[in-house]
C-alpha cells in the first residue's frame, strides 16, 4: 500500500472490540476465569499477528 491507514479509528475499534469480548467472557464465566481467558487470547493473538503476512503471502 502506498499510504498507511489512519490509526485513530482502527485503534478505537480494536479497543472497543477488546472490551466487548471481555464483557462477553464475563457473561459466560466467573470474573477470574473470564479475565484469564481474555488475557491469554490477547497474548496469543498478539504473538501470531506477525505471522499473518507469511500465511497470506502470494
């Protein structure tokens, strides 16, 4: 891409989705289990993001 996407709207969307997912986990599990699962998934996805470019390489 010649120019990057604007950061502010996408960052706000990501924060909103993260909070919404935590609320979803809280509706299914106890507080400690929901926070643990939420943090574990955030760590997993953050670690896998750099490898997405290798998967989608043409």
